[in-house]
C-alpha cells in the first residue's frame, strides 16, 4: 500500500532543509509514516502534519529545541535510543515499549503540548478562525432494535432532549430516513467545490459527507438516489457491502499468525494484502478510503466482528481524521454469539459452529444506545464540532429523536411531535 | 460528567461512591470506626490449614456497570451475598501498565512488572506462588493457577534466579485443555486459543509450565470424555475455568488457588451488552465459587477469598479513549478499582476507604499465610492483619 508522494511545495522545501532532523525520535515514526502515505491521508490530517513541519521549520534551531525540550528529556529518561524503535513507521513494538515506560503518561502530555503549540501558531497565521461552517451528525437506531422508553437516552446524561416524531405510515420509516439523508448529502455536495475527492491541496475538503451503515440499505439508497456528482464527495461505508474485504482479512489473520513470530509481522503482512478486488466500487476507487477501511479492521476494535462496532469506530475515526460536515450513521442487528466461538478473534461463528445464527435484538439495541453517544462524544473532542453542530439520534422503535443543537438551530425548542420532513428541512437549511 | 475534575478527584469520587452505595446496600460500617485486635489468628497451626483463593478479573469492569447505583443490577451476588460478609476496599489503584497479562503478573508478584503484555514470558520478580512454596516448603500440588488465555501460561513462576523454575504454581488453561481434548474428534477447537481480546492480531504460543491433557485423569480424576461432555453444557470460558477450579478444590485442595476471569474483556469488541453479560456471569461465578468453598470440607471455615479486578476501563468522557471498550488512557477510571476480602479472619460488613495499591495484595497474603515476599514492592494492608 505504498503511496506516491505529491507533497505540497512548502512541505517539500522544509523536508529538503532537513526539518526532520529537528524532530525528536518518538515523533519520527508517525511523521515519516504520514509523509510516506500522503495519498492516503484526508485533508485534515495533511493540514495537521503540514502545519507541524512548517511550524518547526520556521523556528530557529534554538526555538525548535525549546519546543521539544520536554519530549527529548523524557525520551532520554525512557532510554528510547537503546530500544529497538522503528523511526519509519508506528509499530506495535514501539507502542508497547512506550506504554511500558514509567514516563509514558508524561510523554503523551509533552507530545500533546507540542501539537497544541503548532495548532495555536497555525490558528494565528490563519487569523484565528476555526472552520465556522455548520455541521450535523445524524444517527439512526432502526426499528428492529427495540429500545426501552425509560432507559433509551440514559447514556446521554441530559446533554440534549427527546422530541417525539410524528408517526409515519407503516413501512415508511426507513424510506423516510433514507430520503432525509440522501437529501442532506446532496446539499453538502452542492455546497462543496471539486467533485474529485483526492484532487487539489489540503485547503479543499473532499469527503465532507460520510455515511456509515451497519448493514447496507442506507448506502444502497445513497448510491441509487444521490445526484451523480455527489457520491464522489460522500464517503459511503457499508458493513455488509464490505463483507468480502472483511472476510479476506479475517482469513489472512487466522491463517498466517501460526507462522509469524510477533504482532508486527502479522500487521505488516496484513497491510500488504491487496484488498481492492474485495472492496465495493465506492471504496475501491479511493485509496484513502480503502486504507481507512483496512485500518479500521486492523485496529482491534471489534469493527471486523460486529456491524455496530464498525459503525461507531468508523464514525469516531472519520471525525478524528476527516472532520466531515455531515456524518450519518445507522446501527444494525447482530446475531447472538455462539458458545465458545471465540467471538472477538476474527472468527466467523457460522463457520466455526454449525448452530443456526439467532438475532439478538435487545442486545443490539443496548449496544447501539451507548455507541450512539460515543459517536457524539468523539465529535465534541474537536473544536470544529463544539459550537455549531446539530446531533440527531433517531430511535425508530420509540418514534422519537434525541436532539442536541445550538440555539440557532430552528427546532431546538420544539415541543410538538415533529414530522420527519420538517426535521429534514431544518437540517438541510442548517447545512446550506 | 467529570470533565473538570483532576485524576485524583475522580479517583476519590469513585471510591466514595462505592462506599456510600455499599453502606446503603449492605449496612456496612466504615473501617476507620473499628478498633480492637485483628481477627486473623497468627498461630502456625491455623496457618497450615488456611486456604486462600484469589479471583481476579482479567478484564476490568467500571463502576457504572458494577458498584455505582446504575450498575447494581449486574452484580446481585457480589452485592447481596458476598459484600455483606466482606471487608470491602473502595480505593485500589493500579499504577502499572494496563494490559491484562502484565497487570495480573503485577498482582501476583507485588511489583509493577514491565514485561511485554503480548509475549509468553515469565514475570521478572518472584510470584506469590514461589514465595509461598519456598518459604513454607509446600509441594507443587498446593499452588495452582486457572487462567483464561495462552498469554497467561507463564504466570505461575518467574525467572528470578533464587526462586523460579520448579517453585511456582502449575497453570491450567482450560480452553487449551478443551482444544487438546477435542483433537482427533473431528471437532476443531483451535479457534479457542486465539483468544486475546486486547490484541487479536497475535496470540503467543505455549511454552511449558502448563497443565497437560494426561493430567486431567491423574490429577482431576476426570476422563477426557467426561470433560468434553461437561464443556458442551457450558457457554463461556469463565464457566469452564470455574468448573476446573472446583474440580481442583475437590481433588487437590490447594492452599493457594488463583483464578483469573476473562469473559468481560469482550468489551474490547465494542458490544456493550456482551460486556454486561460477562459482568453478570462473573458475578454469578463468584457466588458459585464461594458456595463451593462452603460445601468443601477442606475449605469451609478456613478459607479467605479475595476478589479484585486487575484494573478498570476508560471513562466515557476521556478524549483519549473509547469508553468501556478499552483501557488505554490511563485515566482515573481505568486505574481505580476495588477489592473484596471475605472468609476466615476477615471482618464482615466493613468498608475501608484508605487508598491502597493492587501490588499490596502479595505482601498482605504473605502476612496472612506466613511467608515473606521479600522482593514485593507493595505494603501489607494493615486492615487485614
């Protein structure tokens, strides 16, 4: 998965001037990997790496030494130079060595302080503006996941409020929601510029809409209904449509680990597996999205096992890495784990245990209730989402939504049962 | 939400909430209000008979799913049956590496170990089993470990020169036994051994020290077919572990038995309901094990049981984590936990708020059982002495 390098000119200049020599040892694995995999980064990630390197390059040697003083001191205390420490890429061995060090927490804080300083400088350079555009997060917990009215929103701890939806005609609930989302994606697409997500500099923002589906109906609807220019600007991830990709990676994991000596060897091998033929077209065509999916599956977060874990982890990573304006996520139904199937270890329980799969509707609902909150919490870690983001979590089984919205959002104070199309109009207008 | 509190504040608050809840739920009193001599009897004769069982959770559980009010429905046995008989320590911190093997190894040595969590390596410092056997001249049959996954197979003894090989505990990995027992039957259970929830990419291979299949019959008086038949009635690895532990108690009656539960660590997969199910199962199994103690003449009235998670899990609001799923942030919720002690020599219905560390367990066991854990860095818990 080697990326070609098309680095911005200022960044190339800084690298030629030897800026990497000024970075502490523990910064190099991350920075080198980011530079090598530039094509696989989202604009927000490029901006972050670029601003750090250009900031360091803009300082005198003495100033940059001062910037990294705490990190370097901690590296010396930890004895990093005596470690078997890769400076080319982030490895499990690296992480393990760092985590085993008594100075690990201090080191994390020192690294964060450097990034905070670089971000402050970048903010000052740009006139102190964070991208002010309105954003929305729409989460759907489908009707097949039965939520209990009294318990449904307990994990939200009063961050927003519940609003009843006007009942839709029977059978229309999912279609209604899909209509809302595809309309919103089209809206975001119209507000954007280039239709090619990988074109241009880090200043542009392709992939402003993300749709993450624990099954496939939502992504299928988007592919069918969104105007032709939009899909290339919306990143569409369906757990079910990614089945072949997940299965090939699971197969590799389960077969090769018998022959390899450590987790890094396993990880290296899995990074080289060509998954493109196993990805649906909307993923295969974009290397950054394809590698995003691979990273999700290799991060040990359950994304390869359960559709709902995939939804939450993909959403959290999308927010961290790409900062989309619109993120739509739909949870799904999973089966009950079968006894002794090693559920969390990349096994397909249907292959391991011949018992028929049984749906776990209540368990899936319990999972979705808290994972929905985690998506919102993942968003508000970032400044872009703190002020001007509307979050709507739809509980289809209850016929209501949980709404978190800034004062400017038209429906913030509404008390009446809300028609779905009015909610859609308000969100469209919010994102326009 | 505890976003504005520092780690120390959060840690104290967690401890206080456990205390208040337990006082209400069990009618317990604060340990600081008690005076008088220790209930432990220090006579050598009593020590020789004394049994100690340690249950650790090698998959942390948070307060909100256990001892906080909203979690109480998940732990009816711990709360209603065991806590009223126990001394409960509300403020146990783990200042070491938050990986299950390394943290459990730290619990067993009384030193914050720094070994690679994902390698099959022995602890650097002597384990409680080595101190116990060497100092008290006990045979290998007197110290056992029942552990959940391959990574734990070296936890029975260190590679410390003055202790080490031959002086530790025998480690039983029940899933490994099940896999071995099933070979040749046409039923492949190899997948059971790919069981590391923390790092599913790699599971170390077994390297010595573990219980072999042929010992099923010799030691546990259990035929392979009976073992397989019983295993088929169970639904989880922890149930299998407790089954093996009860069998060991019956056939070998070890004085020092260490069991690590693992089911709740399925939290890493992101399925909250399965994590809760794991906690409920562990709660039930703790109750079953205590009932087994009461039913085994060798254990009844001379056993002290310790129950403690190796650490917690990340808080929902820590920006570096992903809530219940992991223990990667090192925040207060992931480092602060509790310990319950019950049985012979332990005051009942007492709550202790004084901070202690998880590495204090081994020195406390040493003081209780009469061995000297010289290299342990924790301190004996004075409330247990």
